C-alpha cells in the first residue's frame, strides 16, 4: 500500500490545464461544425461573430480557470493530507 502525501501544485495544475484545453477543443470543434450547418434563425443582434470567437477564446479560458482550481485543490489536499495522511493507493507491478 502506498500513500499520496502531497501533489506538486504547479505540475499538477499544468497537467490539468492542458487536459482541460484539449478536452474543450475536442468538444467545441464538433459543436461548431454542427452549428455552422444549422440554418441562421435571423440573429439581428449582430453577435454572430461571437460564436466563432468562442472557438478561440473558450479553450484558453477554460484551461486558465482549470489551472487555478486545480492549484487550489492541490494546495488544500496537501494541507489536509498532513493531518489525515493522504489517499492510500494499492499499486501492482506488471510483468
């Protein structure tokens, strides 16, 4: 039995941010492809450009917020694990 006593806050947050970035692109690109095939319902607000801009701005924003949230979560984990010992993990070696 092994125990996760602490997480590297910056490294874990970096990894999570990249995962958020890639997952957002994976879900947004098909959404925008399908949305571009739908008929325009007469959007008179002049905000049609916002849909296209979201494809470029949402993934970095999602990654940034994910980085901050993960860093805070790791920081809390490290503090709490100091009191309760962390998460126990049973590891097995593969042949």
